[in-house]
């Protein structure tokens, strides 16, 4: 076994690898950029080497610097984590050439899977079932389009070098094809330096089910069950679980054996994931193989009680796989939710910020938090905006899902917008409890996930109103040194004095005028022409309330800009609109002509002086590795653009001038 390894990564995965190495008595070397000088992974490692500036291209992607760091510290092996250099065959080869073990598959296996099209050709030859599609070398737009027409719309364009859901576009008809192809190529070129595309039949309701495989260098291969990763936004996983609901032993075995066949076809060694699309009729198709440890590997660890990083280290050191297929047992059910700094209400736009308050749920045998940040750290524009992975386990899916909802409601993050309430809503949606899963889950259940139905607002408003009042009342009695505590609220509001109060709550993108009248039974709350009787008490963050004779519990969490109320069947976010604070920025957002965040202008889509209709795409900018299209909020004339392609813009900067058309 190695005595010292270097981790060529940052954030939660670097911390995750360090933990296992430490348990195994292996010393660790971290690498870090300017932005990560004080990062958690640097603090946890035994040694750390500075490798460059904040942008990944100037640090975490610099193979030579990382190899130098390994040589100078005497690290015998490099764990690449995921992302960055983890699937870079040249880097793996360079490690080999420097006599440093790459903790991952052989170079040839990475190369074989590096291109989605080449991978498909290999899998076709190995008789692994594929989604119908075109994955050839001829890239002329006309040919790609005629292939699409042959297989019939909808189709999916995919960057052969792509990953993380980038460089992908659905195309529903011939008219959309050219624009979608251009956009996918642009995104792919910017993200992966290559714009080769493949075209696939787009399956409308598949599940994403992937198999964890492991191979050693002695010819042994096993599969460690599967993960269902159907719940996605922007084709990116957001909640994953293992095992896949409804999986039969026969299907598990068929998929597992096919996955091993795929791995063996490329001489695989180490941890790998074979991704399949699973159709409602039980047929499954190879999508791609990820030649690294996946973000969602913890759910497999929880149900198999194995440490996959330990397996990777053992296999890389030349040992045999710790278990044979027949010894691998599945116990219980696990979920992973990815906690991100992102705005679910604004198309999941990543956001940045300093985590000035951070309190994860308590870890236990049921709850695991994999994170790379501490209170006070920054979610910056340079890297992925993931804050943590929250992993839960219990004996059944139902109980594990309860654990997930509870743990989400206990997670406290201040300083940035997060997707916690969105995740909670997902976890408490009836359809999710029923495991009615497919990759369109979020779109299909958007109304119940976003809790934007009229009946949700009707129930949430009175609860939010009394929660706020009770909270203010409590704040007057509790003095605490913790500035983020829910008991800190500056308004000296007196609940017992007048018995009629008026307030305005901003909930679900709207302001609501509310009046609350205190009476002997509790409070009479009127909002949107409805009056209900509600009573309740708030103890710390636990709210108990009785609404129309139904007693329930909820959790009230203070967030950066207000509160999140975690109700039994969903969360809602609200804040009080103070009079005279000029709180009227609701018009910003989707149709705004300013940059949603710091980024780079990619391309201008119309010329200055053009007449455009409402919703016309005007320019594309890239921020946090995603393309954002800025569209015209109204019809009018684009007078001028303030920036040219390649220029950097600050979040909030005005991008162009549009004069609205006067309607006659
Ligand atoms: P990436 O490497 O960018 O993650 P994948 O090929 O793994 O891209 O696909 C990501 C997701 O896109 C899948 O999980 C699935 O939801 C969706 N997807 C991919 N191919 C298809 C297809 N042919 N039909 C329907 N959905 C697909």
C-alpha cells in the first residue's frame, strides 16, 4: 500500500479522499489555487502545495504543476477525484511516465470512453445495447440533420466530449435543428475545446439508472448494485438514490452483467460507472461510462457498507478486489441530495456568496454530510457551486426519505441563496414518495415541487404570518450572541399591544397584504380575501400550529433574506416587505437586460440596430461554466451592445440598450 498520495482536486471530494487515506494510515498532499489558500481540503491534508491562480485552467488543470507537487513531496500515487483531470488520458499517461500511480483506470480505458461516439462504437461491437442514433465522423450540419430526420424527432444533440449535461440540446422539430446545433457546438467548444456532436433518439420518459462497477488488475470484476439518478435539472443530477426503486433481481443482474461486459470491453480497472437509460418496458440502453469515482458514489457506499475510495486505493496498489460478486449485499436504502448555491426560482442560476452562517444537520449512522466548506468560506465564480452532499440511509425507502426531509429542514445556510427548500419540496412531493421517476420528473411535477398552486399559497400564508409574528415576539425576549440565530430580529414589534396587525409578506414571487387579528382562540389571519383561524407556538425553530382544527409541526429557518418554513408537505420561502424600503425589484430577473452574474460574453445574436420581437435571443454569456441566453423582455429595437464577445462583465452590469416598440 502507498504511504503517501496526492489529491489533485479540491472541495468535498478532496476532503472525502483524505478521510479514507487517513483512516488507512496514508499521508496526504493537497494542492490549492490562490482562491483555496485557506480551504478545508488544505487544512485536512498533511501537506499542501500551491499550484497557481484561482481559475482552474491556471491551477487544478495544470498537469505539470500537479506532477511537480507529487514529485517534490514524494507522493507515490495521485487521486484525481472527479472533474478536473480525472478523465484526462494524457494526465494519466504523464503520471505513469513519472512513475506515479494514477488512482483510476488505465490510460487506454479513459481514452476509449473519452469520446461518447467512440465509446458507442466499442459498445456496439461488444453487443451492449445502445440508444438508436448517429455517432459517426461526418459532422456536416446537413448530414446530422438528415440523420435526425431519419430517426424522427425528438432527438438529442450531444457533445461527444461533453459531460455534466453541457453541450446538450433537445430538438423537437426540423426548424429548431440549426439553431440548437450551433448552440450545442458553441457550448461544447467553450467547455471541452471540441465541438464534435452525436445525435440520439430522445427518449421522452426514461429513467437514468447507472451501475457501479469495480475491476482489479487480476481480471476480477464486480458490480455494486445501481443508482437511480432520474431526478435532474438541466440534465444534471440533483437527488440520487440506491437501490433503484422497483428494481428486480433479474433486471439488476442483467444490467450488472451488461455493465461488466462494457467495462471488460475496454480493459477496465478501478471504479467506474456505466450509465443506462431504462425505459418503462424494462429495456435499457448504454449511455456512457464514467471512468472515475462519481459524485453520487456515497449512496452505493451506504447500501453496501463499503468504502469505495478504499477499494480504489487497494486496487491501485495492485491488490485484489476486497469482495466477490456473491459477497456483495445490499442493505436498506440511501439518498443523496446535492446542496447548491443556486436559485431554483430563477432557472437554477448558480449564485455566489460568503457562507457567513453554516450549520449542517448532525451526522449519525443515518446522516452523512460530505462537504468541502466551513462557515466563512466563499462560494466563488471559479468552481462548481456545490456546498455539500447530504446523504441519508435507513432500512426502507420510505424511512430514508423521511430522514432526507428532516435533515434538509435542519440544514442552516446563510450568506447565499441555496436550493435547500427546493430539495425539501422535491423530497416531500407525493410523486417522489411513490417513486414515479423519470428524467422529466421536475418538469412534470413543477407545480407541486415549486408549491406555486393557489391552494399552497392559501395554506402557507397564514402559517407564514403567525410564524413571523411568533418569531418577532420571541426575538424580544431572547438575547443571543449569535447574529444568525432565528431569535435575532431587529424590529421591536409588540404582539400583545394592538390586536390588529397589518403586514406584507413576499411569498412565491408575489407580495401579499395580510392582516392578523389576535383573539382568544389564536389569530384570525386574512389574506387574499380569505380569513382563517390559526393558533400556534414557536419553540426555538420548532413551530406547532393548529390550522382549521389540524395540528401540525413545521420548522422555521432564518435564511439570508428572510425565512424558510418547512411544512410537512413542502417548504416555502418568504420575507416581510418593509414599508418604505423601496422593495420593488420583482421586475428584475428573467427578462432583465443585465448580466445575471459575473461572466464572459460569448456571442451577440443580433446586430445593433435590429428590430426584435419579445423573447428574441439577443446574446449569450457564459458564467460558472453554463451558457445563459439573454432575451428581449419586450419587442423593440436593439440600439447598442455595451460589450463584445470575449469581454468580462460583472454581475448586474447592463449589457445592451433596447428601446421598446411603441404600440400604435
Ligand atoms: P453528460 O455526460 O453530459 O452527463 P449524459 O450522456 O450522461 O451526459 O446524459 C445526461 C442526462 O441526459 C441523462 O441522465 C438523461 O437524463 C439525459 N439523456 C441523455 N441521453 C438521452 C436520450 N437519448 N434520451 C433522453 N434523455 C437522455
